[in-house]
C-alpha cells in the first residue's frame, strides 16, 4: 500500500466563490493524490459557505479543468487550484 504525502497548493477563488470563502487565495495542504470530488470536499469543508454552490463549482489544476471523469489526480507542492463558480450574466 502506497503512503500518501501532503503537498502545499495555492487555491484561488473567483467571483462568488471568493465572496463566500472570504478570501481571494490561500495556501492549503492536501494529499498528493486526490480525486476531484475529494479535492472539492476538502475546499468546501474549509469554507462551509461554499457548500451552497458546491454542486456547481468547477475546479482547475494548473489551468486545466478537472471533473469526476479525471480520476485520481497527482498534485505537487506549488500547484494552483482554481475554484470557479457557475458563470451568469447576459
């Protein structure tokens, strides 16, 4: 069984996710191998207010969108996670 390590990643919050999280960015420690669902849970557990829009949030790792279909993701210290809320307007 492979042991997981923790890595420090930079999380960026945009638009409504920034308002709900109360910050534009932060550095957090996460497992080096995660699924998109686990990563989203880690972030929304830190900022409970984000749970109100959790189903609509989009995540990107180093500017590449990820989803449940992405499977397990390998993260490294210094990676950038973007938390993008649903876009609205017209």
